[in-house]
C-alpha cells in the first residue's frame, strides 16, 4: 500500500465504524453487570481491534480505523470526554423505534482535556495500522452546538453562557486544541462526523430551532464559521475530511431533505480535503448541489450500510457518471454511505455482508479510476 503517493480521501474509502463482534458485545454486557473488570473489557477491545485492523488491511483499505469498538455511540463518547459536558439517559422515538439512549448538554465552560481517552485510543490504532494509515473519527463541533446547547432542554433551563458568541469562542478553541492534540499524537487523517447540518434543512428540526428562538438560516453561517475557525490552525500535512449522513441508528434514519440548502456554506469550507456525503436512497436528493464544490474531493456514499443487499456495479457506475456532470470525475471517490455500526448495536446486516460491501466499493473504484 503506497499511501504516501495517494491523495486523501482515497478513491475507495470508509466512514469508520464496523459491526461489533459477539465477543466484544458479550464483554461489554459482562462489564455492565459487573461480571468482568474494566481491564478485562479493555483486553477484549484491544484484541478485537487488532483483528479488525488486519481484516481492513487484508481487504486493501489504505486507511484503517479501530471500528469505533471502544465507543457506545459514534459521537457521545468523544463529547463526554470534554470539560463542561454532562451525559444523561433517556428514551427516544426519534428514529422510528423506541429505545434507550443518552444525550449531552453543556453544563459548564467548554474546553478540551489533554487527557482525553481518544488520544490513547488513536495511539493504539496507529501502532497496529502500518503499513496502512490510521484514520481517526470524531464528531464535528456543531453536534455540540445543536444538540448540547440549542435544542437541549437541560441547557435552556440553566444556560451557562451569556451569549452564543461566547459559547462559539469556547467551542472553537476546544476543537482547535483537540485537532492539535491528535496531530501531536501522530494523526494525519482526521474525519469530522457532523449530522447536525441536517437539522438546518429538515423542516421538523428547523421548526424546533425556531421554537428555541433561533433562525436555521442564520445558523448556517454560524455552523460554517465555527467549523472554519476550528480548522484555522490545522497543520498543513494533516488531512481533514467531513462526513455527513441523515442519521444511522440500527438501520434507521433521522433527517429528510436535500443538500441544496447547506451546500454553498458547507463546500465553502476550504480547509476540508474532502466531503463524505450519503447518496444511497432518494432522501439524498440529486447531485445538483455538488456544483457548489470547490477543489476538494467528494466521496459519494452510494453503497448503503442499512442492509446487506449488494448494489449492482453497473448502476453505481451510472450514478457516478451522473454526478460527474456537476463535479469533475477526478474529484470523485466512493465509499459506503455511513459506518456499519454508528452505535454498539450495529445496523441490520451481517459481518459477511459488511466485508462484501467494502470489497464492492474497492472493485468498482478500481474499474473507474486508474489511481485507485
């Protein structure tokens, strides 16, 4: 794998999360009921992550992740490790199913902790990744902005900040320090996963934002500003990508709407090397918003992770050709539309399905791009 000669994001790439093996699920359940110690759980996590990394390398991925195996949620575990955040339990029906969930709210001044556990998690992945590159995924800053502050009942009942501007400055500084900390730990491929942008075009969430006294169109500018300034000090040799999907919880989704409303603001963020966008069903809309793309790469999430049915390569090739009407083919890449397990439970497909999907992405990419 000649990673140094290839551009990030890669022609065939992954979002990051993988289905948890039964051994890990069993260990997590045993830890929860007190049957095993934290050290025993970490041993299982370590072993399953090593095995996952080897499988990723064997299938030919240029960048590998830890599968998010140490996380309960794709976003919350990172956010919970920041100063000024409180986690709470609740039940949700947001994804069309009733299930136990957790949320976060800003309960104090926000800042990054230099002992954040994700830093050691990355170092472990990097140690076992070679010759592939270790890719680190974290939630984007606006996940905190939207969920932990704007739409948070707990925060609105006890606001910590005197103004949104003051909060934004702390949020930006927190992410600047986080990005630098990962870089110092050796990270050269960082991905910000940020579904909060969906709340700016989904009509139901736009109404919720309005009921909380804010305007979703103005928040577009705020989200862009927060993201741009968070990346302002990014080292030149750190590749940073953005991933967006419309929700991915046990094969269920959250947001509706087209990318049209957010495309201009999002694609104007020049510090990103590429954008991973979900395009696996009609809810994604057409490719027209891609005309707003600058010189970054666009990674089309045309292969669904919601089920195990394999897509037809010819159909995927046709869709890539359709997208190339709006953005040059040389700027296009291919990936699954999201991770396979944004939460510990995972989506409704098998591990065998999962690897077949990744092989399909690779095979299609290699037939379209000579530099895949």
